[in-house]
C-alpha cells in the first residue's frame, strides 16, 4: 500500500470518514466551506489537500491533524 500514491490513500480515508459521519459530499461542502467538486477531487486523488483544507477537515471530523493523516 505504501507504493500507492498518497493522494489516493488520503482520498480513500477522507471518503471513509465522510461515510462514517453519514455525510454527502454536498453536506460536507456546506459544513466545511470546501467546495463539493474539490471534495470529490480529493476523494479520488485528483487533487492534493493544502494545509488549510487539512486543518478544516480535521476540525470538521473532530480530530487532530496528526490523527487525520495517520495510517494513510
């Protein structure tokens, strides 16, 4: 798995966390202020998350940034 692109691995984790919350991409976009298309691109590994987005996502999921990035 470590050979797989980090953006793909992060996107998979992001989608899993979103599903665990029962959020749609539209709800997550409204909740975080990150555009729905950008969330989709993050989940598919087409885009890299910037530091601000990572912090917003961690806060939205109620976790620390290291926790969000762990095991990806």
